[in-house]
């Protein structure tokens, strides 16, 4: 059974940093693009960042560009989201997701078929 488990969420003051991790188990995701999404209360889930299957290309939404960094460790089957200069508007549940098709470019519009349970990030002002 495929499983994605996020960790690293928590409460931080504005301007602070958090590092989210996503551990995959059940099968290797080394050939699959991975992404992070988030959902704030009362809002739709939105794309945050993605990394292609090789780790050579990354994509970011405009609100987080320059502040967040996505990376992957194929040997450990993990994906990390380093979040710096956090703002109150970054408060949301953050979800890790894996593309359904191997070899993907990691585009925001990809069909992400595997999802984690989410981890809460709260940024206080």
C-alpha cells in the first residue's frame, strides 16, 4: 500500500522558518514528480511547489516564490519543503502528493494521485 506521511508542521511566528518532510513508503517514488499543496480554512486547496522526477526542475506558486524551496532525496524516498520568511497567510494544512505517472515534469497541473494526510502550519503575526 502506497503511503505518504508529512511531518514538520507547527506554530511559528511571522518571519520564522519551518521544514516540512514527506516520507514515502510502499513503493519508490524516485521516478515520480512530487509536489506540495496547501489548504487554508474556508479556501480551496492550492498548489505550492513541485519537483520533477529527476530533481532537476522545480516549480513554485507566486506567493511562495523566493521564500520556499522544494528538494528531494531519492535514496531516502523523501521530499522536503523548506519554508522561510513565513507569513500569516501561509497558515494552512500542507499536503504532500505524488504524480500518478512516472517521469513527469512536476507541473502544477499534473495528475497527483497519491496524497498524504497533511500537516498543520500556523504562522502567528
